[in-house]
C-alpha cells in the first residue's frame, strides 16, 4: 500500500508540473514584435505589467497546487498532505493580496 501512495504522489506531482508549465506558456504574453527586415527583435511591452501578470500566475498556480494537494490528502487519508495543501492555499491568498496592493499603488 505504501508503494501505491508514493506512486499516486509522484503521478500527481508530475501532472501538476505539466499543468503549471502549460499555464505559464498560455498566459505569458509575447515579449517581442515580429521580426523586421533587419532580422532584429524589439521589446514592445512594459516589464511592470508583465511582472504583475507573472505574480498573479504564480499565485493562481499556488492556489491550484494547494487545492490539489489537499484533495490528494483527503483521498489517501494523509493529514500532512491536507495541511500542506491548506498552507499553500493560504500562501496564494497572501500573494494575491500583495498583487492587489501593487495594483492599487500603481506598481503593476
């Protein structure tokens, strides 16, 4: 039974890693404009909005990770996973609050 739990955790971890990678690829805006005749690229976006977006993505990913880990803990009966999942969700709330403050202060 211990090997089955380890396998479930490894599988869930791999799935989370893939999901976060795909989320980052989809949500990250392109940084450069299409190539010009000279073949060079120019950066056309401001870094502050990109940083704010990255902060929101990290907070959302942490929220998703926490909910998933808590669910795995409930299914397997592992109190440690449940508590760790709840802690990650609390961290995500703090990160979102920080992003809200940055938005209100005009920093992002």
